[in-house]
C-alpha cells in the first residue's frame, strides 16, 4: 500500500514562487519558480525527509 502525504501549495505573489508545505512532514517547506519544478523538488525530497523524521524521534 502506498504512503500518502498531503502537500499544500500556494503561490507567493510577492516573490513570484510556488511554496509547498505538508502537515505530514512538519516544518518542511519547498519553493520553486514553476509548478513543474516544485513537483520535482517535492518528489525528490520526500524520501529523504521521511528518513530524517523517523531517524530523529
């Protein structure tokens, strides 16, 4: 069964970037200029962030 992680995305008009946060990965923030870049960043970072969350209880 796949692990589902909720990711919330907003566009920050002031600095013209997309910002992703996740209540499932507390304190984690990812920024990128485009949605495609943001998706890639999130996909690349989630496994690493999960490892850090579980190795530092």
